[in-house]
C-alpha cells in the first residue's frame, strides 16, 4: 500500500490510531456492570477480550517509548503486538475451534517448559499439572480433530498465521523487528557510529534506521 510507504507519516498515523484505540478501550472497560458476551460467543469472546487488552496495553507502551525516542527498546513488544493483532482475526474466524487450538498449542509449550525444567535439575517429577497436560495431549492424539490441528499449526508460527490471512507483507516489518529483538549486528551497533577512521563513536541515543 503506497500510502504507508513514507515512514514518518506512517508513524504519525499509527500513533494517532493508538490514541484512538486506547480511548475506546477506556470507555469499554469503564462500562457500568462490567463486560458480558453473547451466549454463542462464550468460548472465544473472553480470549478475544484478553488479547485485545494485551494489544492495547502493548500499544500504550510502544507509543510512550516511541514518543521519547526509545522505540527500539520495545521492539519485542511491537512484535508481540503484531502477532496478537493477527491472532485476534484468526480467533474470530475460528471461533470455538480456535480456542481449542490455543489450548493445544499452550499444552505443547507447557510440556516443553517442564522438559526444560527437568533438564535444569528442577524437581518437578510427579507434578499434577504435567499429568493433566499429558492426559489432554494424549486424548487429542487418540481422537484427532483436523480443524484443531490445522489451526494449532497456524497459531504456532507467526509467518504461517499471517500467510493464512493473506498478510505476507505484514511479516516483513515483523522480521525487521526481530533484528532488534535478538542479539544481532543491529543491536550490537545500535549505539555506535563508525567514524570512517576505523573506530567507533559511542552514542547515548540509538541511531535512526529505515
């Protein structure tokens, strides 16, 4: 979309949208009597609400940091925000089946964590949580649901998730942000400036980047 090609203009538009979303979030959260959902959306709506609150809280952090010139520091937050924004559409599209996929993916991740804990020497043998999760995983394996499996694969990988919604272009800035979320050359040179004399000038503020 050419109208989003100019970085500064796009940044201003994004910050303006964030302010509007935060204002809407405040009005909704302050609704008298709390939040309720239609019966047919009882499974997916609470998950969508929690993700929406995480998205808006993340957007607030990103906006505040960006306005102070510290946007790079919250690059992992930006990536998380992008993932959950696409996951919201995925959840609405998948409904109850998507909620089951979230559980399936979460159980797999929890088992990996338990395995890591054991490898680190933690005493987690016989933990009731592990037994419960393994039972749920075994039941899914015994009675597989192709739709749940498909959605679990989509939610497990951001590239696959974005591709499923025709948002391949959105994955490009996500990958760019990944360079500032890991121990890469980009972060290694973020506060440096090459002098041209074979040395570096140290910076107290991060350099600009396209």
